[in-house]
């Protein structure tokens, strides 16, 4: 599986460490494998939200990193739980993609 998440730069290592400790990031005999790139995330926090960055009630634009790593299918739930616990956002954004071995 491929796990992708979006995180502010200062939380990059914390989230990567959590996902790696949960079983992600291994390719053959290599560990802690990941890829990341910078971009801008946008969101509008509705009533009752408490954004880590910016404030609710207005659209925010935040510098973030898109982080990707592989996770064995049997460890994906553990990796997501670890990511959510380590992530600074109230509602972290992440995607899970199945990978096909050809």
C-alpha cells in the first residue's frame, strides 16, 4: 500500500518516525524510505474547529509537505493510527493507494 499525508514541515520527522515505527517505509533491505515535496494546502475551518495553523471562519493557505511511503497491507491500519496520533492537525489529510506488483 502507498500512504500519503500532508503535514507542516516542522512535523515531518515526527510523522515519518511514527509511520516507520508502525511498519511503513521498508523496500527490500532498505528502511525509512519516503518521498516528500512542498506545496500549499488550503482549508476553511467551520464553526467549532480549532485549526493548528490559521483560524476558523476563513480560508487559509498553509505551506505543507506531501509525504509518501509504502506500508505492507497488514500494517496499514497501524500506520494510519500512528500517523493520526503523531500529526499536529485536528483532522489530518491522508490517502491510501493499493499498489500492484507486476
